[in-house]
C-alpha cells in the first residue's frame, strides 16, 4: 500500500503540478527523507555541477563530503542502523506523508500492467523499490517542465522550495544535521523550476536573489558553494544581454562575499562557471566587467580555479578586446593580467608569456580607441615596471616576451598623449636601466657568451626608439636649457654609456655589437634633424654617443663618408637621407 500510495502521489504531482498548493510542503519533506536514505534516482538527487577541461565532473569538495556525511550519520541513528525495514523511517514514512503503511492481511490482487506483481519486488530493499517507482514517474520532469504552469504557479513552487530559513551565526539553536543537505536540494529544485521558463525568469529571479542573500549571510559553506554554482549556471543559461543580465549580475556579485577560506575549496567550480560565461557572453558595460574582474581576482588566488579564469579571459579577448576597452575598463583588465605575468598568486608563472601577449593586445585596443586617455597612464607605468622586472628574470621565454611586448606597447604610444613627468619616470626607472649583461666563458672559439643577449638588445632598441620619438616633445615641455635641459642631457649620457657597455661586450655571435652600432648610427643621424636643435640636445647627443663609442674602440668610419663627428671633415648624411632613416626607424 505504501509503494502504491507513493506512486499515486508522485503521479499526481507530475501531471497537475500547477494545481498543487499545500501538498508541495509534504512532497518536499518526502523528498528530503527519501534522499537521506539514497532512495531517489540520480536525475532527481544529483546536483547540477560544472566539469573540468576534459569534461569530467569536478571532485566533491570537503564541504559536500562533510554535509552528506553528517546526514548519513544522523539517518543511521534515527533508523537504528543501516537500513531498518520494519520500523524507523521505512515503517513510518507513510504516517508523515501518506497516512499509513501496513502489511496486507489478505492476498494481493492479481498484477496488472500498471501494478507490478509482488514477485517483482522480491530481492529488493524498500529503498530500491522506492527509487524504481520515483524513477518511473520521472518526478524530475515535474520540476524541469514547470513552464507548463502559469508564472504565478512557478513563483509559488519556487517560494515553497526556498521556504527553509537559513541559519545565521547568531542563531542559538543548532539546525538538524540534515539541514544543509536538504537546503541544497531545495535550492537545486528551485533553480530547475526557474530555468524551465526563460520568458518568466525575470519575475521569479528576485525570489532566488533574496534567498541567496540570506545564504551568503549564513555560516553553511556547502550551501554557499551550491548557491555559487546555481547562480553561475543560471547566468550561463538565461543571459540575454539585456534586462535579465542586469538582474543576474547583481546577484552573481554576491559570490564575492563568500569567505575567502571557503572559496579556496570551491574555486574550481566558480572558475569553471566563469570560464563558460566568459567564453559565450559578450560584455560591454563597465559594471559588468567590474564584477567579472572582482570574481576573477577572487578565484585566481587559488590554483584550482586559476586556469579556468585565464583560459576564459584568453578566449574572450581573442574574440574581441573592444568590449572591455570601449567601456573604459582596459587598464583594469591589464591590472588583472599582470597578476598572471608576475606570478602574484602563489608564484604561478605558467601563463606569464601568454598573459603578456594579451596585455599587448589590450593596450593596442586602447590606442586604437583614441587612448591613452586620462587614467590610462597609470596602466602604462604598471606595464613598463612589471615587464622591466621580468626582463631581468632567469626564464628566457618570459624575459624575451617581456622585452618584446614592452617595445611593442611603447611604440604604439603617441608621445603627446602621455604627460611629460610620466615619460621621464619611465625613462629613469625602466628604459635607462635595462637588464645587466651576463657574460660567461664558452661558445665557439673559447670566447665569451652573453646569456641574455637578445633581451638586452631588444631593451636597448626600445630605449633608443622611444628616445627619438619622445625627446622633441620633452624638449618642448621641459625646455632645452636649465633644469629641464640638464635632465634630458643626463638621459642622453646614460644612453651613450649603455651603448658603450654593449659594444664592449663583444660576444662570439657579434649580435649585440652589430645591433648596437645600428642603433647608434640611427640615433646620430636623427639627432641631426631640426626638431632636435632646440637647446642643442641633438648636437650634444651626437657628440656623447660618438665619444663613448670611441672610448670603446669603435672606429669613426662607421659614421659614414667624411666621418661626420668630432674632428670629421665631411658634411655627413643629408637632411633628406636622415628623414628617410627616421621614417624607417619609426616603422621598425
């Protein structure tokens, strides 16, 4: 009788879900009891979850293990052992929900197609029999197809499912050991009802928002983990880029208020959910990006979620950087990517090289959009400072990429778009302090080998090119004489000294020597243009570079026909030829 009553009740719920009112409370209590005895089919009892990169379900968190473990231990105590059939739960479930479960005193009626013969139950435990009945009735469909009911009906079902009061730290009465597990199931079922109808989701979402707000205030970590998964999953399924997104993004933001020590154990799930969202949605509002970056920063602190965050950002930016740049969040995006470049989180440098490429792409987008604008200068300084430090590291791939991307980024900047004091800071702290030359014995011919030759050359080329582009602007702003002029001349002195260091370090390859000579010739020629004559900076620069190279043993013949320079008799390259060289340098 009990099994038949259960089957009849579930069948009515499935067929007439929109008409059920007070009965939902009884059904929910029944489901809680069945779940605690492993008597629900997986389709109803298993929580929706995210997967790893290979598509496999993520491992259970310690919070889930603890919550379900407490529930199992409690059930064992109530039932008087594992699986008591005569009393306890199985003997009394009908009293709670269906009104009685007694063994028949008369032979059962003949079997019918809709009523299995008693023999069919032989060899089964009651739990297995119940699971079979619930499975055949497909009760999970009643929640997933709640769209067949009216919006008011769906709202009522969600209210009932979320009616359990969330315990707060100030509560004096301890909840049932099964409470967290049961509240997680009700949240899961409520989300299925909400997702069953996109057209009315905006009407029922506030119910979920308020419930999650109470969950976040509480002290149940597994329930908060489930809330994070439900929110990110719902966002993925319901995002329309419009009104619904505006509602959901405010709710999703609450994930940021979960205790950080708890986030450590759910970072993989939060990261996987964000990964799906970043790969499939397009964002164009500053508020949206701010919340996403907050979530990414929170999750990125932990190794289990960091990879998901990075690949999501990578995919998003590869598709288009306009969304983050056009709303003025390009610099904030760069600040987040710099954490991957520097290994700020647990010294993890796995994504350092790729993150620097992405930073270059975002900065390129900022320039294409007419930047850098007010506030973007801070981003430029942070990039240069970070990449400057990375060029000095031992990881060759990282140092090469840092030098390459710093050169790329500075070449995109129009000198007048950045304040004079910012440029002087970049020169003083970054460009005029390239990585030191590391020379070791060995290589062909038993000479010396410059370990970081390519990085040093690239940094010096960036220094020279940026100086040629910026010095006319700096002379105009700082003046060619007085304090400003003295500052610029000190910069030129340092450039000349660095060139001397390079040509002195003649490695077996000759690469650093030849590249430096090429840079010196370009600078000397460009210093002869009209825009460098103010304050005599051009003439001073030509003289200082030639002096330092001569001290290093470089012959004056490298300066071209006539040896234009100190003591040179010829006129040197013409203005027209110099301008051609300048154009080539800028293009390079």
